[in-house]
């Protein structure tokens, strides 16, 4: 059933209504439920991602239950808000595993939260699969229960940096980053400088990187410093909402050199902020990509996002919406195919079955292509280096995170 959900995301209204009319009564006969947990930042600095994740999960829950549930049992996705606070994410996992008795957990979102939460998942022996964390080593350090449906930023930078250097004839760069965010710090101070130097690029402020803190609104002094260095390009380690502050200030001061960063830059909002500044970033999904399953996913989810209070009118499904949709879909497939009962007495055994199924999963049909997992718990999947300019993303490089190069 799970693969059919991903292959046929856009379900006709009449067909869905017909199934829904019959399915609930069948599921209600024994009252059995399949409970999956999710940890998303519905408040705090990354609230937009958390809110769209929540809409995405509700859409999936409704779709699965309208089609008869999971092995005839009703799917319930229990969602907790971690407010983008690592300690709150860890506490949320404890509640989901210990009080709500969920079978597996999708999340948390940030690498900072995963660094604190994944050890708890190991202690409680429950799968936790992040939809966004991409700081190197975060899942690898917390095996065997930690997974990430993402690609390590170091792998992605090996493809994005050569494109930047060759396309824009980059000889030197300046670096600025959000010092409060783990993956942003790793991208800007470790990953990018090392790979740029391998390609003969000078890091003008090496050892004296410019920084700001999450939520800081005035970065004029930092941008003035960047301009004084006169780099060919700027490395920004930040999520898109924080990077927008830097990019707008660059534009205000008349500096429109190319920008490069990691997956957290991917958003339609950043394109609208400065359409004349080229932005190079990696993605495993973006809303305007041509993959048929991705198009169907966007067509179904985007209207729901636009109807949701508090989200911007220009909102589009994000990479992290696609990832969390895939996370729960993989959990559902594990339940269906690995002999998971969902009975309270079998909880520990069921969690182990899900872990083992995900560990050995090969070629799951995700929204952007097949997904498998490597020994570190990270996804092996297709990715794209995209160029943002003129308010749209365009794929410029196709890549694959599998060591065998087969995605």
C-alpha cells in the first residue's frame, strides 16, 4: 500500500470518497491503531518548516486512513512541537516512546536537536529518523536506532563547490554563518572552507569567520566587512530565513556576488528576497522539480498549505515536507511487510522489526527517486545542485549519495 501512495499521490476525489465511506467502519471494528510519532518545530525560529511538516503529516494520515489504514488498522500520527529547542526535542521523544507508545519517530528536524535526541532514541530503543539534519556524523554517532532521510552536507558540497568555481570563475570567498545552529556552523567553518581550498579558492577571512546569531536582524556591520574583503562569492551557513537577512543586506549595500550554502538555503522565499543574486545550494527535492511523483505531491500539498493560517501566501512544499512524508511512508511499509502487530505486548519487538527493516531497505520509491540507507544511517538517494536566480530554482548538476553511484 505504501508504494502505491507514493506512486499515486493525487487521488481522485470521488474514488477517495468511496474508499473513505467503507474504510472507517472496518477499522473501527477492532479499534486497533498504528501510532507513529513526529517531532517538528511548530514554534521558534524554524516554525514555518514545522507548520508545513504538520500539514504534510495530516495529509498523509488522512490519505492512509481513507484507503483503509495500515493492515486494516487506523494510522495515528502523534506530533510534538520542540520549539527548535534540543532539550525539548529529547523530552518529546521520551514522551512519544514512553507515554504514547509509538512505533517509530519522524524527526527531529535540526542537527542541533538530533545531537541531543538521537542518544535518547538509542537508550529507549526506538527508531528516530530526521527529515532535515545533515551535519556530518550525527546519525553515525548514534547507531543503530538513528537515521536521517538526508544526505551529508560534505557529500553535497563536493558537487556544489566545483560548479560555483567553474561557473563564476571564483578565486576567493568570504564566509558568514549562524553561530547558534549546528549544521550551519559545520557547513561554513569546516565543510565549505576545506573543499574550496581543494579547488584552489582562497578563504579571505579564514580563521576569522563572520558570524551572527539566530534571529539577529541587523547584520549590516558583517556585510560591510564582507564587501571590504571584495570576494568573488560568499559562503552563507544558515537556514533560508536567517540567510535572507544577510542577502537582503548585501543587496541593500549594492553587493550582488554569488552565494553558496547547504541544503538549509532551499526555499522559494530566499529567491524572492534577492532575485538578482545567484544562489547555489543542494537539494533532494524542490517544489518546481520535474519528477512526476514530486509534481503530484506538490499539487496536493500546496493548496493545503495555502489554506493554513500563519503561513505566507507564497508558501511552497519544502524538501523537509517531502522527507518527512517519505519517513512516515517508510515506517508504514515496515509495519506492513515486517510482521509488526501494533499490539502493546509486542511493542519492543515491533520497534526492532522496524529498525531492521529500515536498516536493510533498498530502493524505496521516494518522491525524488529510490531511497536506501548506508551503514551510518544516512539516506542514499539522488540529489541536485540547484541555481536560484530570477525567482526560480534550476537544476545544474545531478548527483547521487550512494558510494556505488546508483540512485
